[in-house]
């Protein structure tokens, strides 16, 4: 395994929209219906990914990279989105380690002839609590189907009641279930916010189009999967006391960045390198990425409360608007590491980013019928892996190195040999101590003309 020379020898909220403004709410943001809210050469993949070869610790974040680490001092984080894989006809217990998870199916006949603005499903029980689904067939003041999860007996509950749930709402595609529209979120329900969900769940034009498969024989099928969660008193909860760690405050839509920062912080070698980056007494954190990151890591290490990230985002040159915009986590990771790598030049920690994250592979094309082969060595700092149709990371790697045949209209033009049938593939030369895997969770859906999330489960 590659050895890293130590340069320091002396040291062993996504915004939620109130119902008055629902007509302008983001289609992918959950909202209340009512209420006011604020490596060695040719190393094998099996050896790399063997359970004894890394230490893992779960982290969350939509579309976050997977970090697979070959020594126990470094952190692995992996995102796995639970996929809905079974159909159900009534509320029923799902195979889960958590017995407080159930799926409820609501079949609505004569859908286009429903009278009234809103309709409730039958009541179903999950975790000892009564729930029901609330829909607005014609939309809640928008040209979309509106759908929420509602606490069925909220009017009869005692003062100060509260319950938490993670849930998904779906409209089943009755022609092809892979086109089922599904959205998931979580919420802490209370008397003030007794329902929660999606005002712009899906366009009415799409729902009512018979060719789309959602409305069949004037019937739609709605599913709700609900996981009742253990209540946490957030006012008295002490993260430092309970876990030894503190979190990062969300500026509005910076959860992806927070997950990345926590992951980088939990790589000891990376954290030490950041601490050893030179700064001057005239530097201000809001204008210096190294100083801002040093300050943030120090507070994560020694603070008793959650840590703000505003100084760091200001050092990026971001304004408030940028903090409320979702950015690509892989792109942010690359840009941040490039800036740090540049700042480390000429210092005791020069080369740290490369030593931690850089691996190498060869892209090759080999002709089948003539003696010609083209090789190109390249470095990588992360790998993008397909997850659709892959049962685990091993299968994703198999797909990554799968040999492609260039033939027919796609023949390879070989120098001095013209167009030739050929094989194209990738061979890994070495892997870095910290291997970053970007799970490709989104793909373009030509039928719906939009990007859709791939819910394949990748076991940790």
C-alpha cells in the first residue's frame, strides 16, 4: 500500500414555503398543506473492497461521493437511497429491521369525477400513530397534483404533541412501474404542521394523459411508505455529549456541502494538512479559504455546538443567493481540492491532495484483426459509477471496466490500418489511499424529458 510521508514530525435548511405562497413553491420541496413554517499494480477490486480492508461510517447527503478507504484511520461514507421494490394492496408491514415502517396503498376509482377540492384516504396506523393521505386532485392552487401525509387524529391529540416520520408518496405508473412518480421527505409533525408533503407533486397534464399510464380506467393508485421515527428533543439534545461530535449549520441548501466537509474533516491526514497550511495575521477567514477551513475544522473538533459555515462560503466568493442554490457536490469537491492544492504549493504540505486522492488507470483500444493497440495513461481523483442494475459496488466496478466492442458503424480508425473492429476498455494501475466514488443517482428520462433519481440500493 502507498505510504504517505508525514510533513509534521513533531506531532504524533432547505427553505420550506408557507401555504400562502404554495403557488410558487419548488416542485421538489416538501411543504405543509396548512400552517406557517419558516495501490499495488493490478490490485483486484475484491481486495480493495474486502470488508477487512476499510473502516466504514455512514453519512448522508443526496448524491454524495462514496469514500472507500484502505486503512482504518480514514473515513468511508456512502449514500444509499432505499428503493421501493414491492407492491402492496393495503397497509402492511414491510421486511425491515424497523417494525415501525409500513406501506399503504390507496386505489382511487372514478378519479376524474371526484367532487370537492381535497380528499382523504382511509386511516392507517404506523408506529402506533394514525395517518392518512391527503390529495388535491385538481391541485392546491397550482397546475399540479398536490399530495400530503396527514396526522389523522391531530384534532384530538393533547397539547404540545409531536411526532416524527420519514415518508415517501407515490403515484404508481400502471403500465410500467419504473415510471412511477415518487418523492420522499421527512418531517416533525405538530399541531402547527399536522400535514406535510408536496404541493407540486406532478403536473396535472401528465397525470391525466391516458398514454402516460398513471390514470387507467379512470383509476389512480397512490402509495405512502411511512417510517415512524424515534422522537428527539432537539432543544435538549446534546450532540457532543451523545456522539462526541457536532454538526454543521445549514444555510438553506448547503446540506450537500456539509456532508462533504464532514467527510473531509474525518480524514485525519487531510485535517492535519489543512492545519499546517500557512496563513498570516492579516488574513481574514471570509477572504482566505485555508484560514476559513482551519477555523471550521478547529470548531468541529473543540466546539460544543453546531458550527456555522458562512465564513467558508464567503471565502468561496458566494453570496446569500448561492447558499440557497443546490450545487453539484462532485464539482464542489474538485474545485475545493484544486484551490487547496494550489495554496499548498511551496509549503510543508505540498502534494497532500495528490497523495491522498490520486489514482491512475489506462484507457486502451485494441484492434481485433490487426496488430495495433492504443494506450493512454490518465490520473483520476474520483470515479463515477453506475448504480442502475447493479446489486452492489462490485457490480458497479464490473460495469466500469466492461469491455466495449467497436464494430459496424462504430469501428475504430487505426493508424495505417483504416477502420477496424476493436475492443475498448479501462485497466486500473493503482488506487489512492482514499478512493472517492461518485454514485450516478440521476439519469435523463426521455419519456418525461427530465432527470430522474435512480433508487437502486447499494449496500454499505
